[in-house]
C-alpha cells in the first residue's frame, strides 16, 4: 500500500514551500496572518486558472501559481488583506503579458512586489525584519537552503551573489561612512534568505549557462549597490527587476544566434560522399 | 487570428485593471473623506466641534527639551531620546478646576504645573510647589507622571517616572508637595515610560504599576555597554521588567511583581492601561509593547495576573505598541482597546490595532478581534498617544492620535539605515555601535496628528484638517480636560523637543453632556478603577476612572459623557472597586455630579452632591 504512494514530482516544490511556511510561522510567526496568506494563495491560483484558460483554452496545473502565492503571502506586509491578493494577481498576470519568444521574462513575484511598491506603497511594505532571535535558526535556514539549491545545481548562483554582496558592502562603506556590519546586516535577515534562495534562482527566469548565471548574479549585486547608495530600502528587488529580464532577453537572442550559426555551419559543412 | 488578438487584448486589459485597483481605491477614499474647509461656525455646524489652538493666547510657552544621553549614543540620540514629553491632568488643590503637569527631560530643564485660575488663565506653580527641578544628573530624566491619592488624604499625590529614579511626592493639602521617595520603598533605578495607579487587590489603597522599557541595568546617561538596543525588532526579549508595587497603607510600598506573575517576560513596554476588562470586579492590565505583541494580564481575585494575550486574540502579530486606551466605542456596555503602532508608506505598514470584543467574549478570558481596518482607524503614521475622547459630545467616542517620530532636517530620511539594521540578526541590531549615524536626518517626522470621528455605526472618519487639530509636531502625550468649565473636553498635546499645544474645544451648544466626579470611601479615595454605566437613549455607555493611560498621560479625573441632542438620562450605575454598586436614577444633565461612595448598595434619585 505504502509502495503505491508516490508524490508526483510537480507537487514536491509546493509541498516543500508549504512545509517551510508552516514551520516558520509556527516557530517565528513569520506570516502577517493566515487570512492574508490565504488571500494571496487564492488570488494567485484563480488568476492563473482564469488567464491560462482564456489564453490557451485549457486548465493548467497550479503548482507554479501556488508557489507564487506563497511568496507573495510571505513577502508582503500590510495591515490590509487586498495588497496580498493584488500582489499575487499582478505577479501571475505579468506572466501572460510580458513575454519574449513565448516565455515570461520577469520572476513573477519580483515583478508583483516591485510594481506594488510603485503603485501602492502607502498600503504595503515588504518583509524586512528578522524572524526569531536565534542565530542557529538563521544558520540552519541557510544550510538547508544551500543544500536544496545545490541539489538542483544552482548553488553557484547563490554563492556568487552572496560573495558579490559582501564585496560591494565593503565598497559601500568607502562611500557612506557606514560600518561593514551595518552594511551586511540585511543579508542576515529573512528577506534576503528568500531572495537569494528562491528568487534569483527561479529556473524559468534565469539564463541558460552556468557562467551566464554567475555573471547575472554578480550584476544583480552590482546594480543593487547603486540602489543602496541611493538609499532604496528594497534595493535587491529593484536590481533583479532591472537585470533579470534584460539578461534573459540577451540570453535568448544569444542562444538563437548560436543555433542559427550552428545551423549555418551544418549547412556549410561539405557532405562526404 | 483575430480571436488570438482579442484574447491578448483582454489579458492586457485585465492586467491594466489590476494596476488601477490601488488608484481607484485611493480616489474612492479621497471622495468619501473629502476635507471640508470652512470658518469655525460652519465647521461646528458640520462636525459638532472645532479645536482652537489657544496656547499663545493662554501665555503657555512650555517647550520640551529632550534628554542628552551618554556620548556613546550621540550618533542615534534623536531616536534614543525620542520620549519624555508628557502631560497629566489633575485638580491638585481641590478647587474644582483642572490643572495640568508637563514634564521636561534635559538635565536642568524644569517641569511645569499649570494651575487653572478659573478665568481662562493658567500660571506655572511647579517651582513654588517644589516639583519643578526634577531632571537631575544622577537621578535621571523625567518621562511621565500620574496622579493618585495614595494616602487617601483627599488630595492627589504625584508619582514621577524617569529613566532613572522614580519619585513620589505627597500633596500637602494643595499647598505644596513633600518628597517621600526614600521612605516609600520604591525602586532605585528604572527606565520607565509608563506607570498607572490601580488598586489591584481592592483593599482601598492605590498600588503602582510601572512598565519598563530599557533594561533596568542600563544607565543611558553613563552607559557601560552599547549592547542595550532591542535584540529583535519583532520578538525582543531584553526590555525592562514590569513592576507592581503594593501599597501597605502606611505610606510604604512593597514589590509584589514576581509574586503576582509580572516578571515572566522582558518585553519593551511603552504604555499600559488598567481596567476591569472582563467584569470580574478586579482591574486587569493591558500592555502596548514595542518590538512585540500586545498583552492582557487578567487579574485573578487580586492575587495573581495571568497573561491572556494569545487566548484573548491579541498576542499573535508583533508590532510596535506605543499607546493603549480603552473605551466603549459602540455604546453597548463593552470595552474596546486601541493600540497605536507604526505605519510608514512603503517601508513598514503595521497599522494601529482596534481590539473589539467578539460576540463570544465573556467569562474570565475575554476575546477580541482587530477591527481597525474595518472601522477606518488603522493607518496612522508613527503613532504615539492614541486617546478616545468624545470631541463633539454626541455620545460616540472619537479618537485623537499623536503622530511623528523625529522631525529634523527637512527632505532627509533615516528610514533606509534603520530598515537595514533592524532586518539584521540580533547580534547586529542589539549593539548601538552598529546603528548608522542619524546625522540630523528626519525619521518619520513632520507627520500630522489624526482626529477620527466616530459615526456611532462602526465607522470612523479622519477630519483633522477640517476641525483644527492638524498639528504636525512630534507629538507624544495627549490628555483631555474641561479646562474652561464649559462641559467640553479640551486637548493638551505634549510634543517632543517642541512646544506644548493647548486646544480649546468649541462644541455645538445643542449637544448635551453629563459628568461625574467620584470619591471613594471604602474604595480608594480617587475612585480609580470605578466603572460607570450610563443608560440613555436606549444605549449603555461604559466608562471608568483611570489612573493613567494612553502614552505617558492621564486625563482629567471626572468621568464625562456626551449626550448629543438627548435631553435626559435614564440612570447611571457605578460599580465601585469595593464591590458596592450604586444606581442614580435620572441625574440632571449639563453639569458635574460629585458623588461619594455610599456605605452599601444604594439607589438615588435625581442630582447628587
């Protein structure tokens, strides 16, 4: 009986994030409230269902929307419910509006968060404070996170970003009289844990080569530095918002060019008889 | 082909529609809350009142000066020394006129006791009364005061709490004050931002609750260790202890905090209110904690306090509790709790809490639900004192909220630096050395105080800009008093490092009122803790005699009810702390009734003197 029980691979991601959210909320109260979290989840899934049916005429597996809903439910901070639902809905809708060569170019949650900060900043903010007071809890999340990320072979993205962040934090101290510890403080909080472990590693919106991904991670940290020098509280989200789609478009075009050249080479190669 | 195009257009339209949701909501909100600008008469006609700034006219020129803390904290001094401006109302000489006391905080700067001369004039008598020069190196900086007749002499005594040594002054029949701190047995050092008089065991003597903010081992003026900041922005565990000092009836107090269960946590308590929230006959303690959750300590027969925060529905979402007040907002004979927090657009959106009792709230453990959003009193800004007050005497409790943290160099902002540090791990946030230099930057400054009018049907409407109360100082402590003997509640707003403001409240004359000034006999003489139920116009309005509430403040002692156009009151029921219940049938309106506690359960008819 037990042997017959198998979790479909597409449910592993949603189950994993659900486990993380439940554990984090029960341990540290990370959510603003279950009703707000549910609003984000439902809005994400309903938007996905409606738009996908509208565009393709078919129903769609909702795991991706479920993950986006979870992210919005964790990251948004507001005393009201509607910003949670709206962030999730905008995140999902962006996938159907902003497409290049039939693929979406923004990480949906990153897009939703940044747009909401632009159009509804008087009603919402983003998770920016730590959960719990325990150093070990923080380290454990990093260790487990890196372990999971390395299993999907994306550890290099996180590593390059974290190292670049640390280097640029030191560079910033040369400009703003701040001490190094204050500059790296955000990295020790949950907003960055979610950003580093889950957002910049989103397979759908990362470039195709390992070197490319490492270079993009470095660029995100670089652009973030400028936002930080301009005192933007949500600098990493803005940096990814700018760098992510540009990198993806360049990558797609580059791959197309490579394929074309390869095809040309193939045609130009003399056929041995 | 066309079908595909239409589909794409439809998707884009849906997306655009989503983007317009916040814009549409904002426009709707602006439409519903459109400001009305008119002259005083027009405003009174429309809203029922107008707040006139009469500070200059009264010749009151008190300016609060913030404390200068240890030089190790100078880089963040505006945020460390961000409190200390406070106001408490008292009739210290029993002449029936409401006086008020203001605290200063800088060493050498003097506190003030403004005596009401009854002719619209006030004079500062703190110096001659011996309670002016109280900001002294070694003793500490004033943070607030509360008045209560701890020795049942018939005169209100003064308790002053500091970042430093608290002080008790005995009132010598309104002619002066005698410092009795040493013999009283009160603690030697304390970083308190709130204190409330209460009779926790109903023995007829006022006890003292004192809330700790910074750890009591931290001397902010001679700092030995910079690791004294909160260890977490949401779940801080290194604040000051809260204390309960039991009055022994002989002028001394003993510390019973541990015995009654108040030493279980080390939250950063900024404000407290004490009221019998579950109708048990014993006063309960409600706490607004910075860097943490709100709490209710239920009094178990005057023997122990039991923390019901989570069971009561309050203790789940940590915010930055700054002030707490209690009122019956729907005239249903049930208390709701208002706690201010911090909201800063795009950075930190906590929202204020309005804890309204649920239908199943009964028995020992009450049950509350936060309806601040539904009722329209959620989004303040960086809130401090939030006070319930019936400004237009229509019988519905309105809300006045003091806003604004640090107004320094205009067009500068410290939020970025603050946000990155508080997002860090405890080892970073806890050490003041890691906090970036404020460099005279503004930090949620120049914010406007809010005036929310209660429509009596479950909605509040913000009208500060229309009714004259739109002050944009760094307001802290708010208290009300009938300063001019008109039956209207005037406002005193203490502002940090800025001048105090006095607002005379001009109320629509047709709006009736009634007031009660209670004197305990078996109960404590100040009658603190007495609950009143006013039956009028098929409503029941519940109020209580407070020993201090809001943020570092205390309102006038007499209990005041607005009646709107109603021209008669059915009855008032007084539940004295002693357990005696007194009923007065048909008391006259538009006057204060001085009521002495009877020896047993009684029913009176008409006016009582």
